[in-house]
């Protein structure tokens, strides 16, 4: 049964009028328009800094750029919708004007922010809460008819570390996806990408359980995004900090490709693109 659904896995994405083939995995570069995201190397709070990083990521082979103005690291400070929007929109507008071929994803769980960013020139909504923190998000996605990255998380960035309690982490995440995807389908949303939410209300053992079983999410028939770049699941196992976790990230991204990942969301685009190229050559 699973083999048949894998055969029918959706591997195309319509973003900004462009049809993107995900049968060859693609790379999404992270640009944090925040002063406090967990990895300092991709904090680019200024418009010019963000533009420079966007250009470099595109030159290095990124297909998507993921822009976020609300830090979702564990225990991050909550900010208002207005502050998030004020940080985000100037960068969206600048990249859309300067790099018109860039495909922009917006990392937000707030529907007003997502709505404003799409209208400012972005193409994809990346919601870490999978619609659980804003009941209006699914309706906005349906109205805008844009691709939606549905991530699993419990709680909020402020309390999620206390929420890592599961009887069966894989099946609970799968059940969440099944229910949410059904709601999105009923609303007429055509392009949904699923993200298991590594590190979001999951401890190290739970993260590696999800990675080990990740190919089983193909039963949903949807493209799969993995975001494990420089996360604690890597340096918590190997030692060091996020700054030391590039090699571990590359190893884990390669494992994710073997487990069916269609999009790698990363801080380090060049290394991820190289991993995809080598993995493709070995297929």
C-alpha cells in the first residue's frame, strides 16, 4: 500500500506562476530578519544585508529563500504582529524588486503577516505552527492560493520544550498531518508541503525517531521538507554549538535525501546543493 502511494507522491509545486519540479530535491536558504535567531550567521536584520545574502544564496544554487522576522528558537521573545510586519515587508519588497526571479517563502504563523507578505511579492507561506496558532491561516492560504508549508509543532516557541511528550511521536505527527491536510483540501488548497518540525516540541530521541521513519510520510503523497540545519539534535549529539554543526548538518541532510526529502531548508546553501548533486549522481 505504501509503495503505491509513494509512486503517486506529488513532486511539482506552482509558486508565483512557476512550476517547480521537486523530483530533483531543491534547497531553501534561510534569511532571518531578526536580532535573536539561534544561528548568528544568518541574522540579517537590515535590508542591504538581507539582499546581499539573498544574492549569494541564489548564486550558490538555492531555489527558494525563506524569510522570517519572528525568532522561533526555544524561549524566543514574543513580538507583536506590527513589529514582525515592520521587520519583514521592507526586505520582501527589496528582494522582489531587485531579484525578481527569486521565489520567496515567508516563515510566519500569523495570517495577517502572511497576507501582507504575499501581497508585497512573496510566493509561499511557511507556518511553523501548522495552523494551530492562528485559526485564520488556512483561510488566508486558500484565498491567496499559494503553496503552504505545513509544519508540526506543539505549543508555542516560548513553551514548546515542555511539550515534547508523546506516546508514539511518528504516528501522532502523521495523524496531525492527515487531519490538517484534509482541512486544507476541503478549502481548495492545491500545494501543500509537509515538514515534521524537527526540534519543535521534540527531544533528541524523538527527532531521530522521526528521521529514521521519515520516508513513511510518503503515504500522504505530498512533498516533504526537512529543516535540521545546525539544530540542537546535531550539536547536542556531537558536542559544540550551532556554529560547529555544519558537517553534521550535511550528513543529516544526506540521510534526509535518502528518506525522501524534496526540499532542504538550510543556513548553508552551497554545502546543501553539493550534497544534492552528489546524492543525485549516486542514484
